[in-house]
């Protein structure tokens, strides 16, 4: 046990925990007035998030000790469970913010789409790691896994949860591209896009979603409707300036921002801690993403490489969509900021993902330490790295 723990990656332990603890501070600051307005204790959301963080921290260290190769044994069960959760949310789920995407068990609630993110990463990493030797055969290697991927995205779009569907689509694309798919095959996949649009458009074209879209790009033309939330975010960012108004001093959280502790928590960070606080928050998330890609590059087998890539992109894409929404670059989607926003389902999946990423890092470090001590060539792994296969083909791996 001690031998394993000494190879834990400090960056991938400290940074997520530090961001989560910082998130507790910001959640309390952003939600205390909202909680009182809802008839709850001022620290209601803080206490619930602390409970999720304690559980998540335990899961992080627990999954860090499980060899990531073992997940390949439960891929079928994982996929079946993931799809059943997404299907049963329609008859048994609760509608929140116009989307039927939550299970409510009174004591706790959770969002199955969050489980689908990690479940699909495990599935795609496992399947494509076994197909690298013939990945150029489009019909045999590329298409079959996309059936499960497409079904997952369709089920999430039908809820409708467009933000999470977009994240999953980007995650899938990152794993597929990393596996060495040919460029022309990517164009073929792009041609399938209209099919998904045909399914998505009826769920997208509602009065509320049209307001969100127009509000993102013309907020001041509808300042009391679709553009209201974004204008409040702009006011928060502008008021904070470089150094902020001070912790706890946000005005926009006082009933102006309707989701100050979830979707728009970064706007509260901007108002209270300024652009410096925002830059540190984004920088810490970037550290996690880059560290994950670093170990993806150094991992000794294809499954571990693709798994690390998928997890890293999950964190990065989710952060990008959240930041884009609160700044008006993208329509408001309801996607939370990783580790900082309030939300138990998201935090637990992120912590489990960090545990898996840590196990990949531990095995890489252990292997490299053995190489350093023996000063001999590192033995060939049972499965080649996705990068070494791409390089042998004369192609540059796209993550360096």
C-alpha cells in the first residue's frame, strides 16, 4: 500500500482538492442569500457540498488504488447501466430547468448524464484501444462504437440537456481522433451531423431556448428576457475589475443572478475576487487538463492513454462551455464549472475521474522509476501506446 501511495501525483491530488475547497467558499458566498430567500439555512448549500466533497475525496483515493486496467472487465455492465439510467429518467425522473434529467430520491438527487460522461469515456477508450491496429478500416473499427455513442447523445438531447450532449460529443471526438482515425473518415462522420440536428432541433426550438440563444449574442435587445442573465454576469465582471470588490461583497448574487452558485459562480468570483481570481481558477483547471495529457503521452498502453485523454478533455470542455456561457461567447447551457460550482453528481464523477487519472499517473511513475534504477530499457508494455502506434505509422500524435 505504501509503495503504491508514494507514486500518487501531488498535482492531480492537490489541485482538484484545492479547487473544491475554494468552491466551498464561493458556494457559501454565492448561495447564502438565495438559501434564506428559499426558506433554508444560510449554509444549506455549503453543508450539502461539504458532504459531497468528503464522499468524493474518499472515492478519489479509493479509485486511485484500483488498477485502471480492471475497468475493461466491467465495460459491458457499465454501458448497460449507463443506458438504463438515461432511459428510465424519462418515466421516473424529475424535471429541473425545463429538462427531465434528474433522479430525486428525497435524501439525495443525481443526474445520470454525469455518469454517462465517464461511462462513455471508459467504453470508447476500451474499444478503440483494441482497434488501433486496424483503425483505418472505417466500417470495422470506427463505426461500431459510434452506435452506443450516438444512442447516448440522443437520449441526453431528448431530455433535453444540450450542454451535456455537446460535452459528450466533444469527448467522443477527442478519443476517436487520438486513436488515429483518418482525416477523410472525420469528414464522413461530419456528414452524419444533420441526423443529430434533425433530432435535436425539435428540442432546441422552444421559446425558452430561443431566448437563451438570442440572449447570448444580442443580450441588450432583450434585457428583461433572454439577455437578462448574461447582462447580470457582465455587470458582475465589470464591477469586479482586476482585484474584485472583496470576498462576500457581490451585489449580483443578491437575486439578480438566478443561478449564482451553479452555472454563474465564475461571475461571482469575478465580482468578488476580480480577474485575478478568475485567472487563478481557470489556470488551476488548465493545470489539471495539461497534467492529464502529460500522463496520457507517457502511459505505456493504449487504453490508459485514451482514458487519460478522455478525462482531461471532459474537464477542459466542461470548463470551456461554462466560461463561454457566462461571458456570452456561447449560449447559456446550464453546464457547471468543474470542481467550483455547486453540484454533487458533477463533483463525485470528477473526483472518481481524478482517482482514475491518478492511477494512470502512479503506474507511469512506478514504471519510470524502475527504469531509472535499473538503467535498462523499459520493457515493452502488453499493449502499445496510442502515440507510439501513430508515430510508427509516420503520423504525429496530436497531443504532445
